[in-house]
C-alpha cells in the first residue's frame, strides 16, 4: 500500500489505521517473506508520488494505492 501523507494537510497513518492489531498477531515480512518484485513496484510508485509532491503537483486527491501482485486486475 502507498499513500501520500502531508502533515497537517492529509490524513495520517493513525487516521488510516486507528486501531492497529497488537504486535506479533500478524505475519511479518520476516516470518511470511516478501516477493522481491513488489519491493521494486512499491518503490517506483513512492518515488513518483514524491516527485509529484516536490514539483507542487496537486495531490489533494489523497488515495490509498493498494497493490496485489497475487491477484492483479485492471480497473476502468
């Protein structure tokens, strides 16, 4: 998941997940593993979002970008 968070302008991580699960209750990257290709995909999206912010692109449409490489689909 990727989302722009601009302090005092957009929702923060605590707004997005107000009641996170207690530590140790969900699998972690260490215990479940990570598909190495998703790391590159997420980093590319984060870099693009950072460049948009630095170039003063209007990011007021603050959305959570959810990437599912196991079950990808295209939206219209």
